[in-house]
C-alpha cells in the first residue's frame, strides 16, 4: 500500500512540473458592465455582453460588443465587432484590423482610420430572416385555421328589425 502512494505522489509531481505557468492577462471581459480603457491603459482584448466598450487608450487585440456599442478615441490594433450596436470613432482614432457592425451605424469623425475592411449590415438585413420566418408561421397558422372552420356553415343573418 505505501508503494502505491509513492507512485501516485511521483505521478502528481511529474504532472505539476509539466503544467505551464500562468501569466497575468490584460483581457477585459464583462457582462452588463461597461468596459473603459483609459488614456494611459492598455488591454489585450475587450469582450462585452449587453454593455458598451469605450477605448481612450490602446487595445492590442480585438474588441467585440454584443448588444452594445464601441466608442474609440484611442487605438484598437485588431478587429472591432459590434452586434446590434454602433461603432463611433473619434478624431484621430484608429482600428488596425477590420470593423464589422451588425445592425447599427458606423460613425467616422475627423481623421479616423480603419486599416482593414469596413462591413456594415443594416438592421433590416439582420432582422430579415426573422421577418420571413414570422410570415411563414402566420401563413401556415391561417391556412390551418381556414381549413378547420370551413366545415362549419355560416350562421344565418339575424332577422330584420321592425
């Protein structure tokens, strides 16, 4: 029995030696709380769910906002993606990669630059599949309702009033 414990401790020790050491990451991930990268701050990536991202400093990676906007007064080295929100770029701001906006406006002010592609999907294009699906469901429901009530004759009109 003691030998098994010795073997188990040896395996745990070898496993601990092989595990890479963790390093501090400056990624910013938030849920329902806005992210603000200040003038003197840097972040690797910024991901925000149901909130907005404001970049006054520098983001070395990508910035992604779901149901929120991105305001850039500094620099984003990677891509900027906003789903159902806007991307507002201040004077002399820079996005190094692509800028993708689903269902919101892309506002460029002054000498703002985007290094990659600009992709802007209007809100109607985002909602078009849902509208088509709703119309299809409405058509099927009305078809079944009309067939269901077709078997019943119409009620006779009321007698005329004297």
